[in-house]
């Protein structure tokens, strides 16, 4: 078996400051299939500890709503009523968890594009769903421009690669 056939998923752990336009890759992992919640939990624990030791302040974890990421949240003790935990490095701080909103919008768009009967819902919903938080450094127009550039893929195999 060719080594390239053994991996079909990439997990990238990144650090991005709340203010600033730079991003730092902390690590990446290639695998056959997605990593389960337990593996993600171990990776995130190590990434947080090492990032904090390097002087970075990790205040939040953002990811999409896939089952393995929800499992990660369960292992951290996060749920709808409890979206933060005592920070694992500094007990005086909280570690917050939130879903990656643009990714959720993309998943919603992909879902609606599967069924013709939902065509008008997406057009109506786009404006009401795309409202950045007050004080955000991105405008609703910029988000809509980004969404409009996303290629609409009807073939399910191609969509999974996007």
C-alpha cells in the first residue's frame, strides 16, 4: 500500500490571537479517518500546555460541530449550559469553547444545496445569519463576499473535499 493511501484526513491545530492578523500552526496530524474525541482531547491538552509555556495565551478553543469535536467537548466537560472550564494551565482564567461560525454556515449552505425546495431559505437566511459581533474587525458585507466565493458543488464526493 502506498503511504499516501494511508491518510485521508488532516488535523491542523492553530493559534490565532483575538486581535491581530497572524496565525501560527502549532501542529498537524495526518490520519486515515478522523481522529476520535479522546485523541483530540489529548492533542488539545498538549497543544494548550505547550502554547502557554511558549508565552501564548490560549483563551478559547474553536471547532466545528462534528461528532468527534462534540466528543472532545464532552471530555472537557463542556455542554450547552457550561461553555467554559477552569483553565488547565492557569486556574485564575477560564478556557472557553465555541463553534466555528463560518464553518457552520458552509455546512448549512451545503445542506440546503442538496434539496431544491430549500433554495429560497438560504437566500433569506444569509443576511440574518451573517451579522458579526459588535466591535468585530470584519463586516457583514465581507462575510457575505466570502460566502459568495464558495464554490457550489452538487457532486457529494467533491463537496466532501471542499
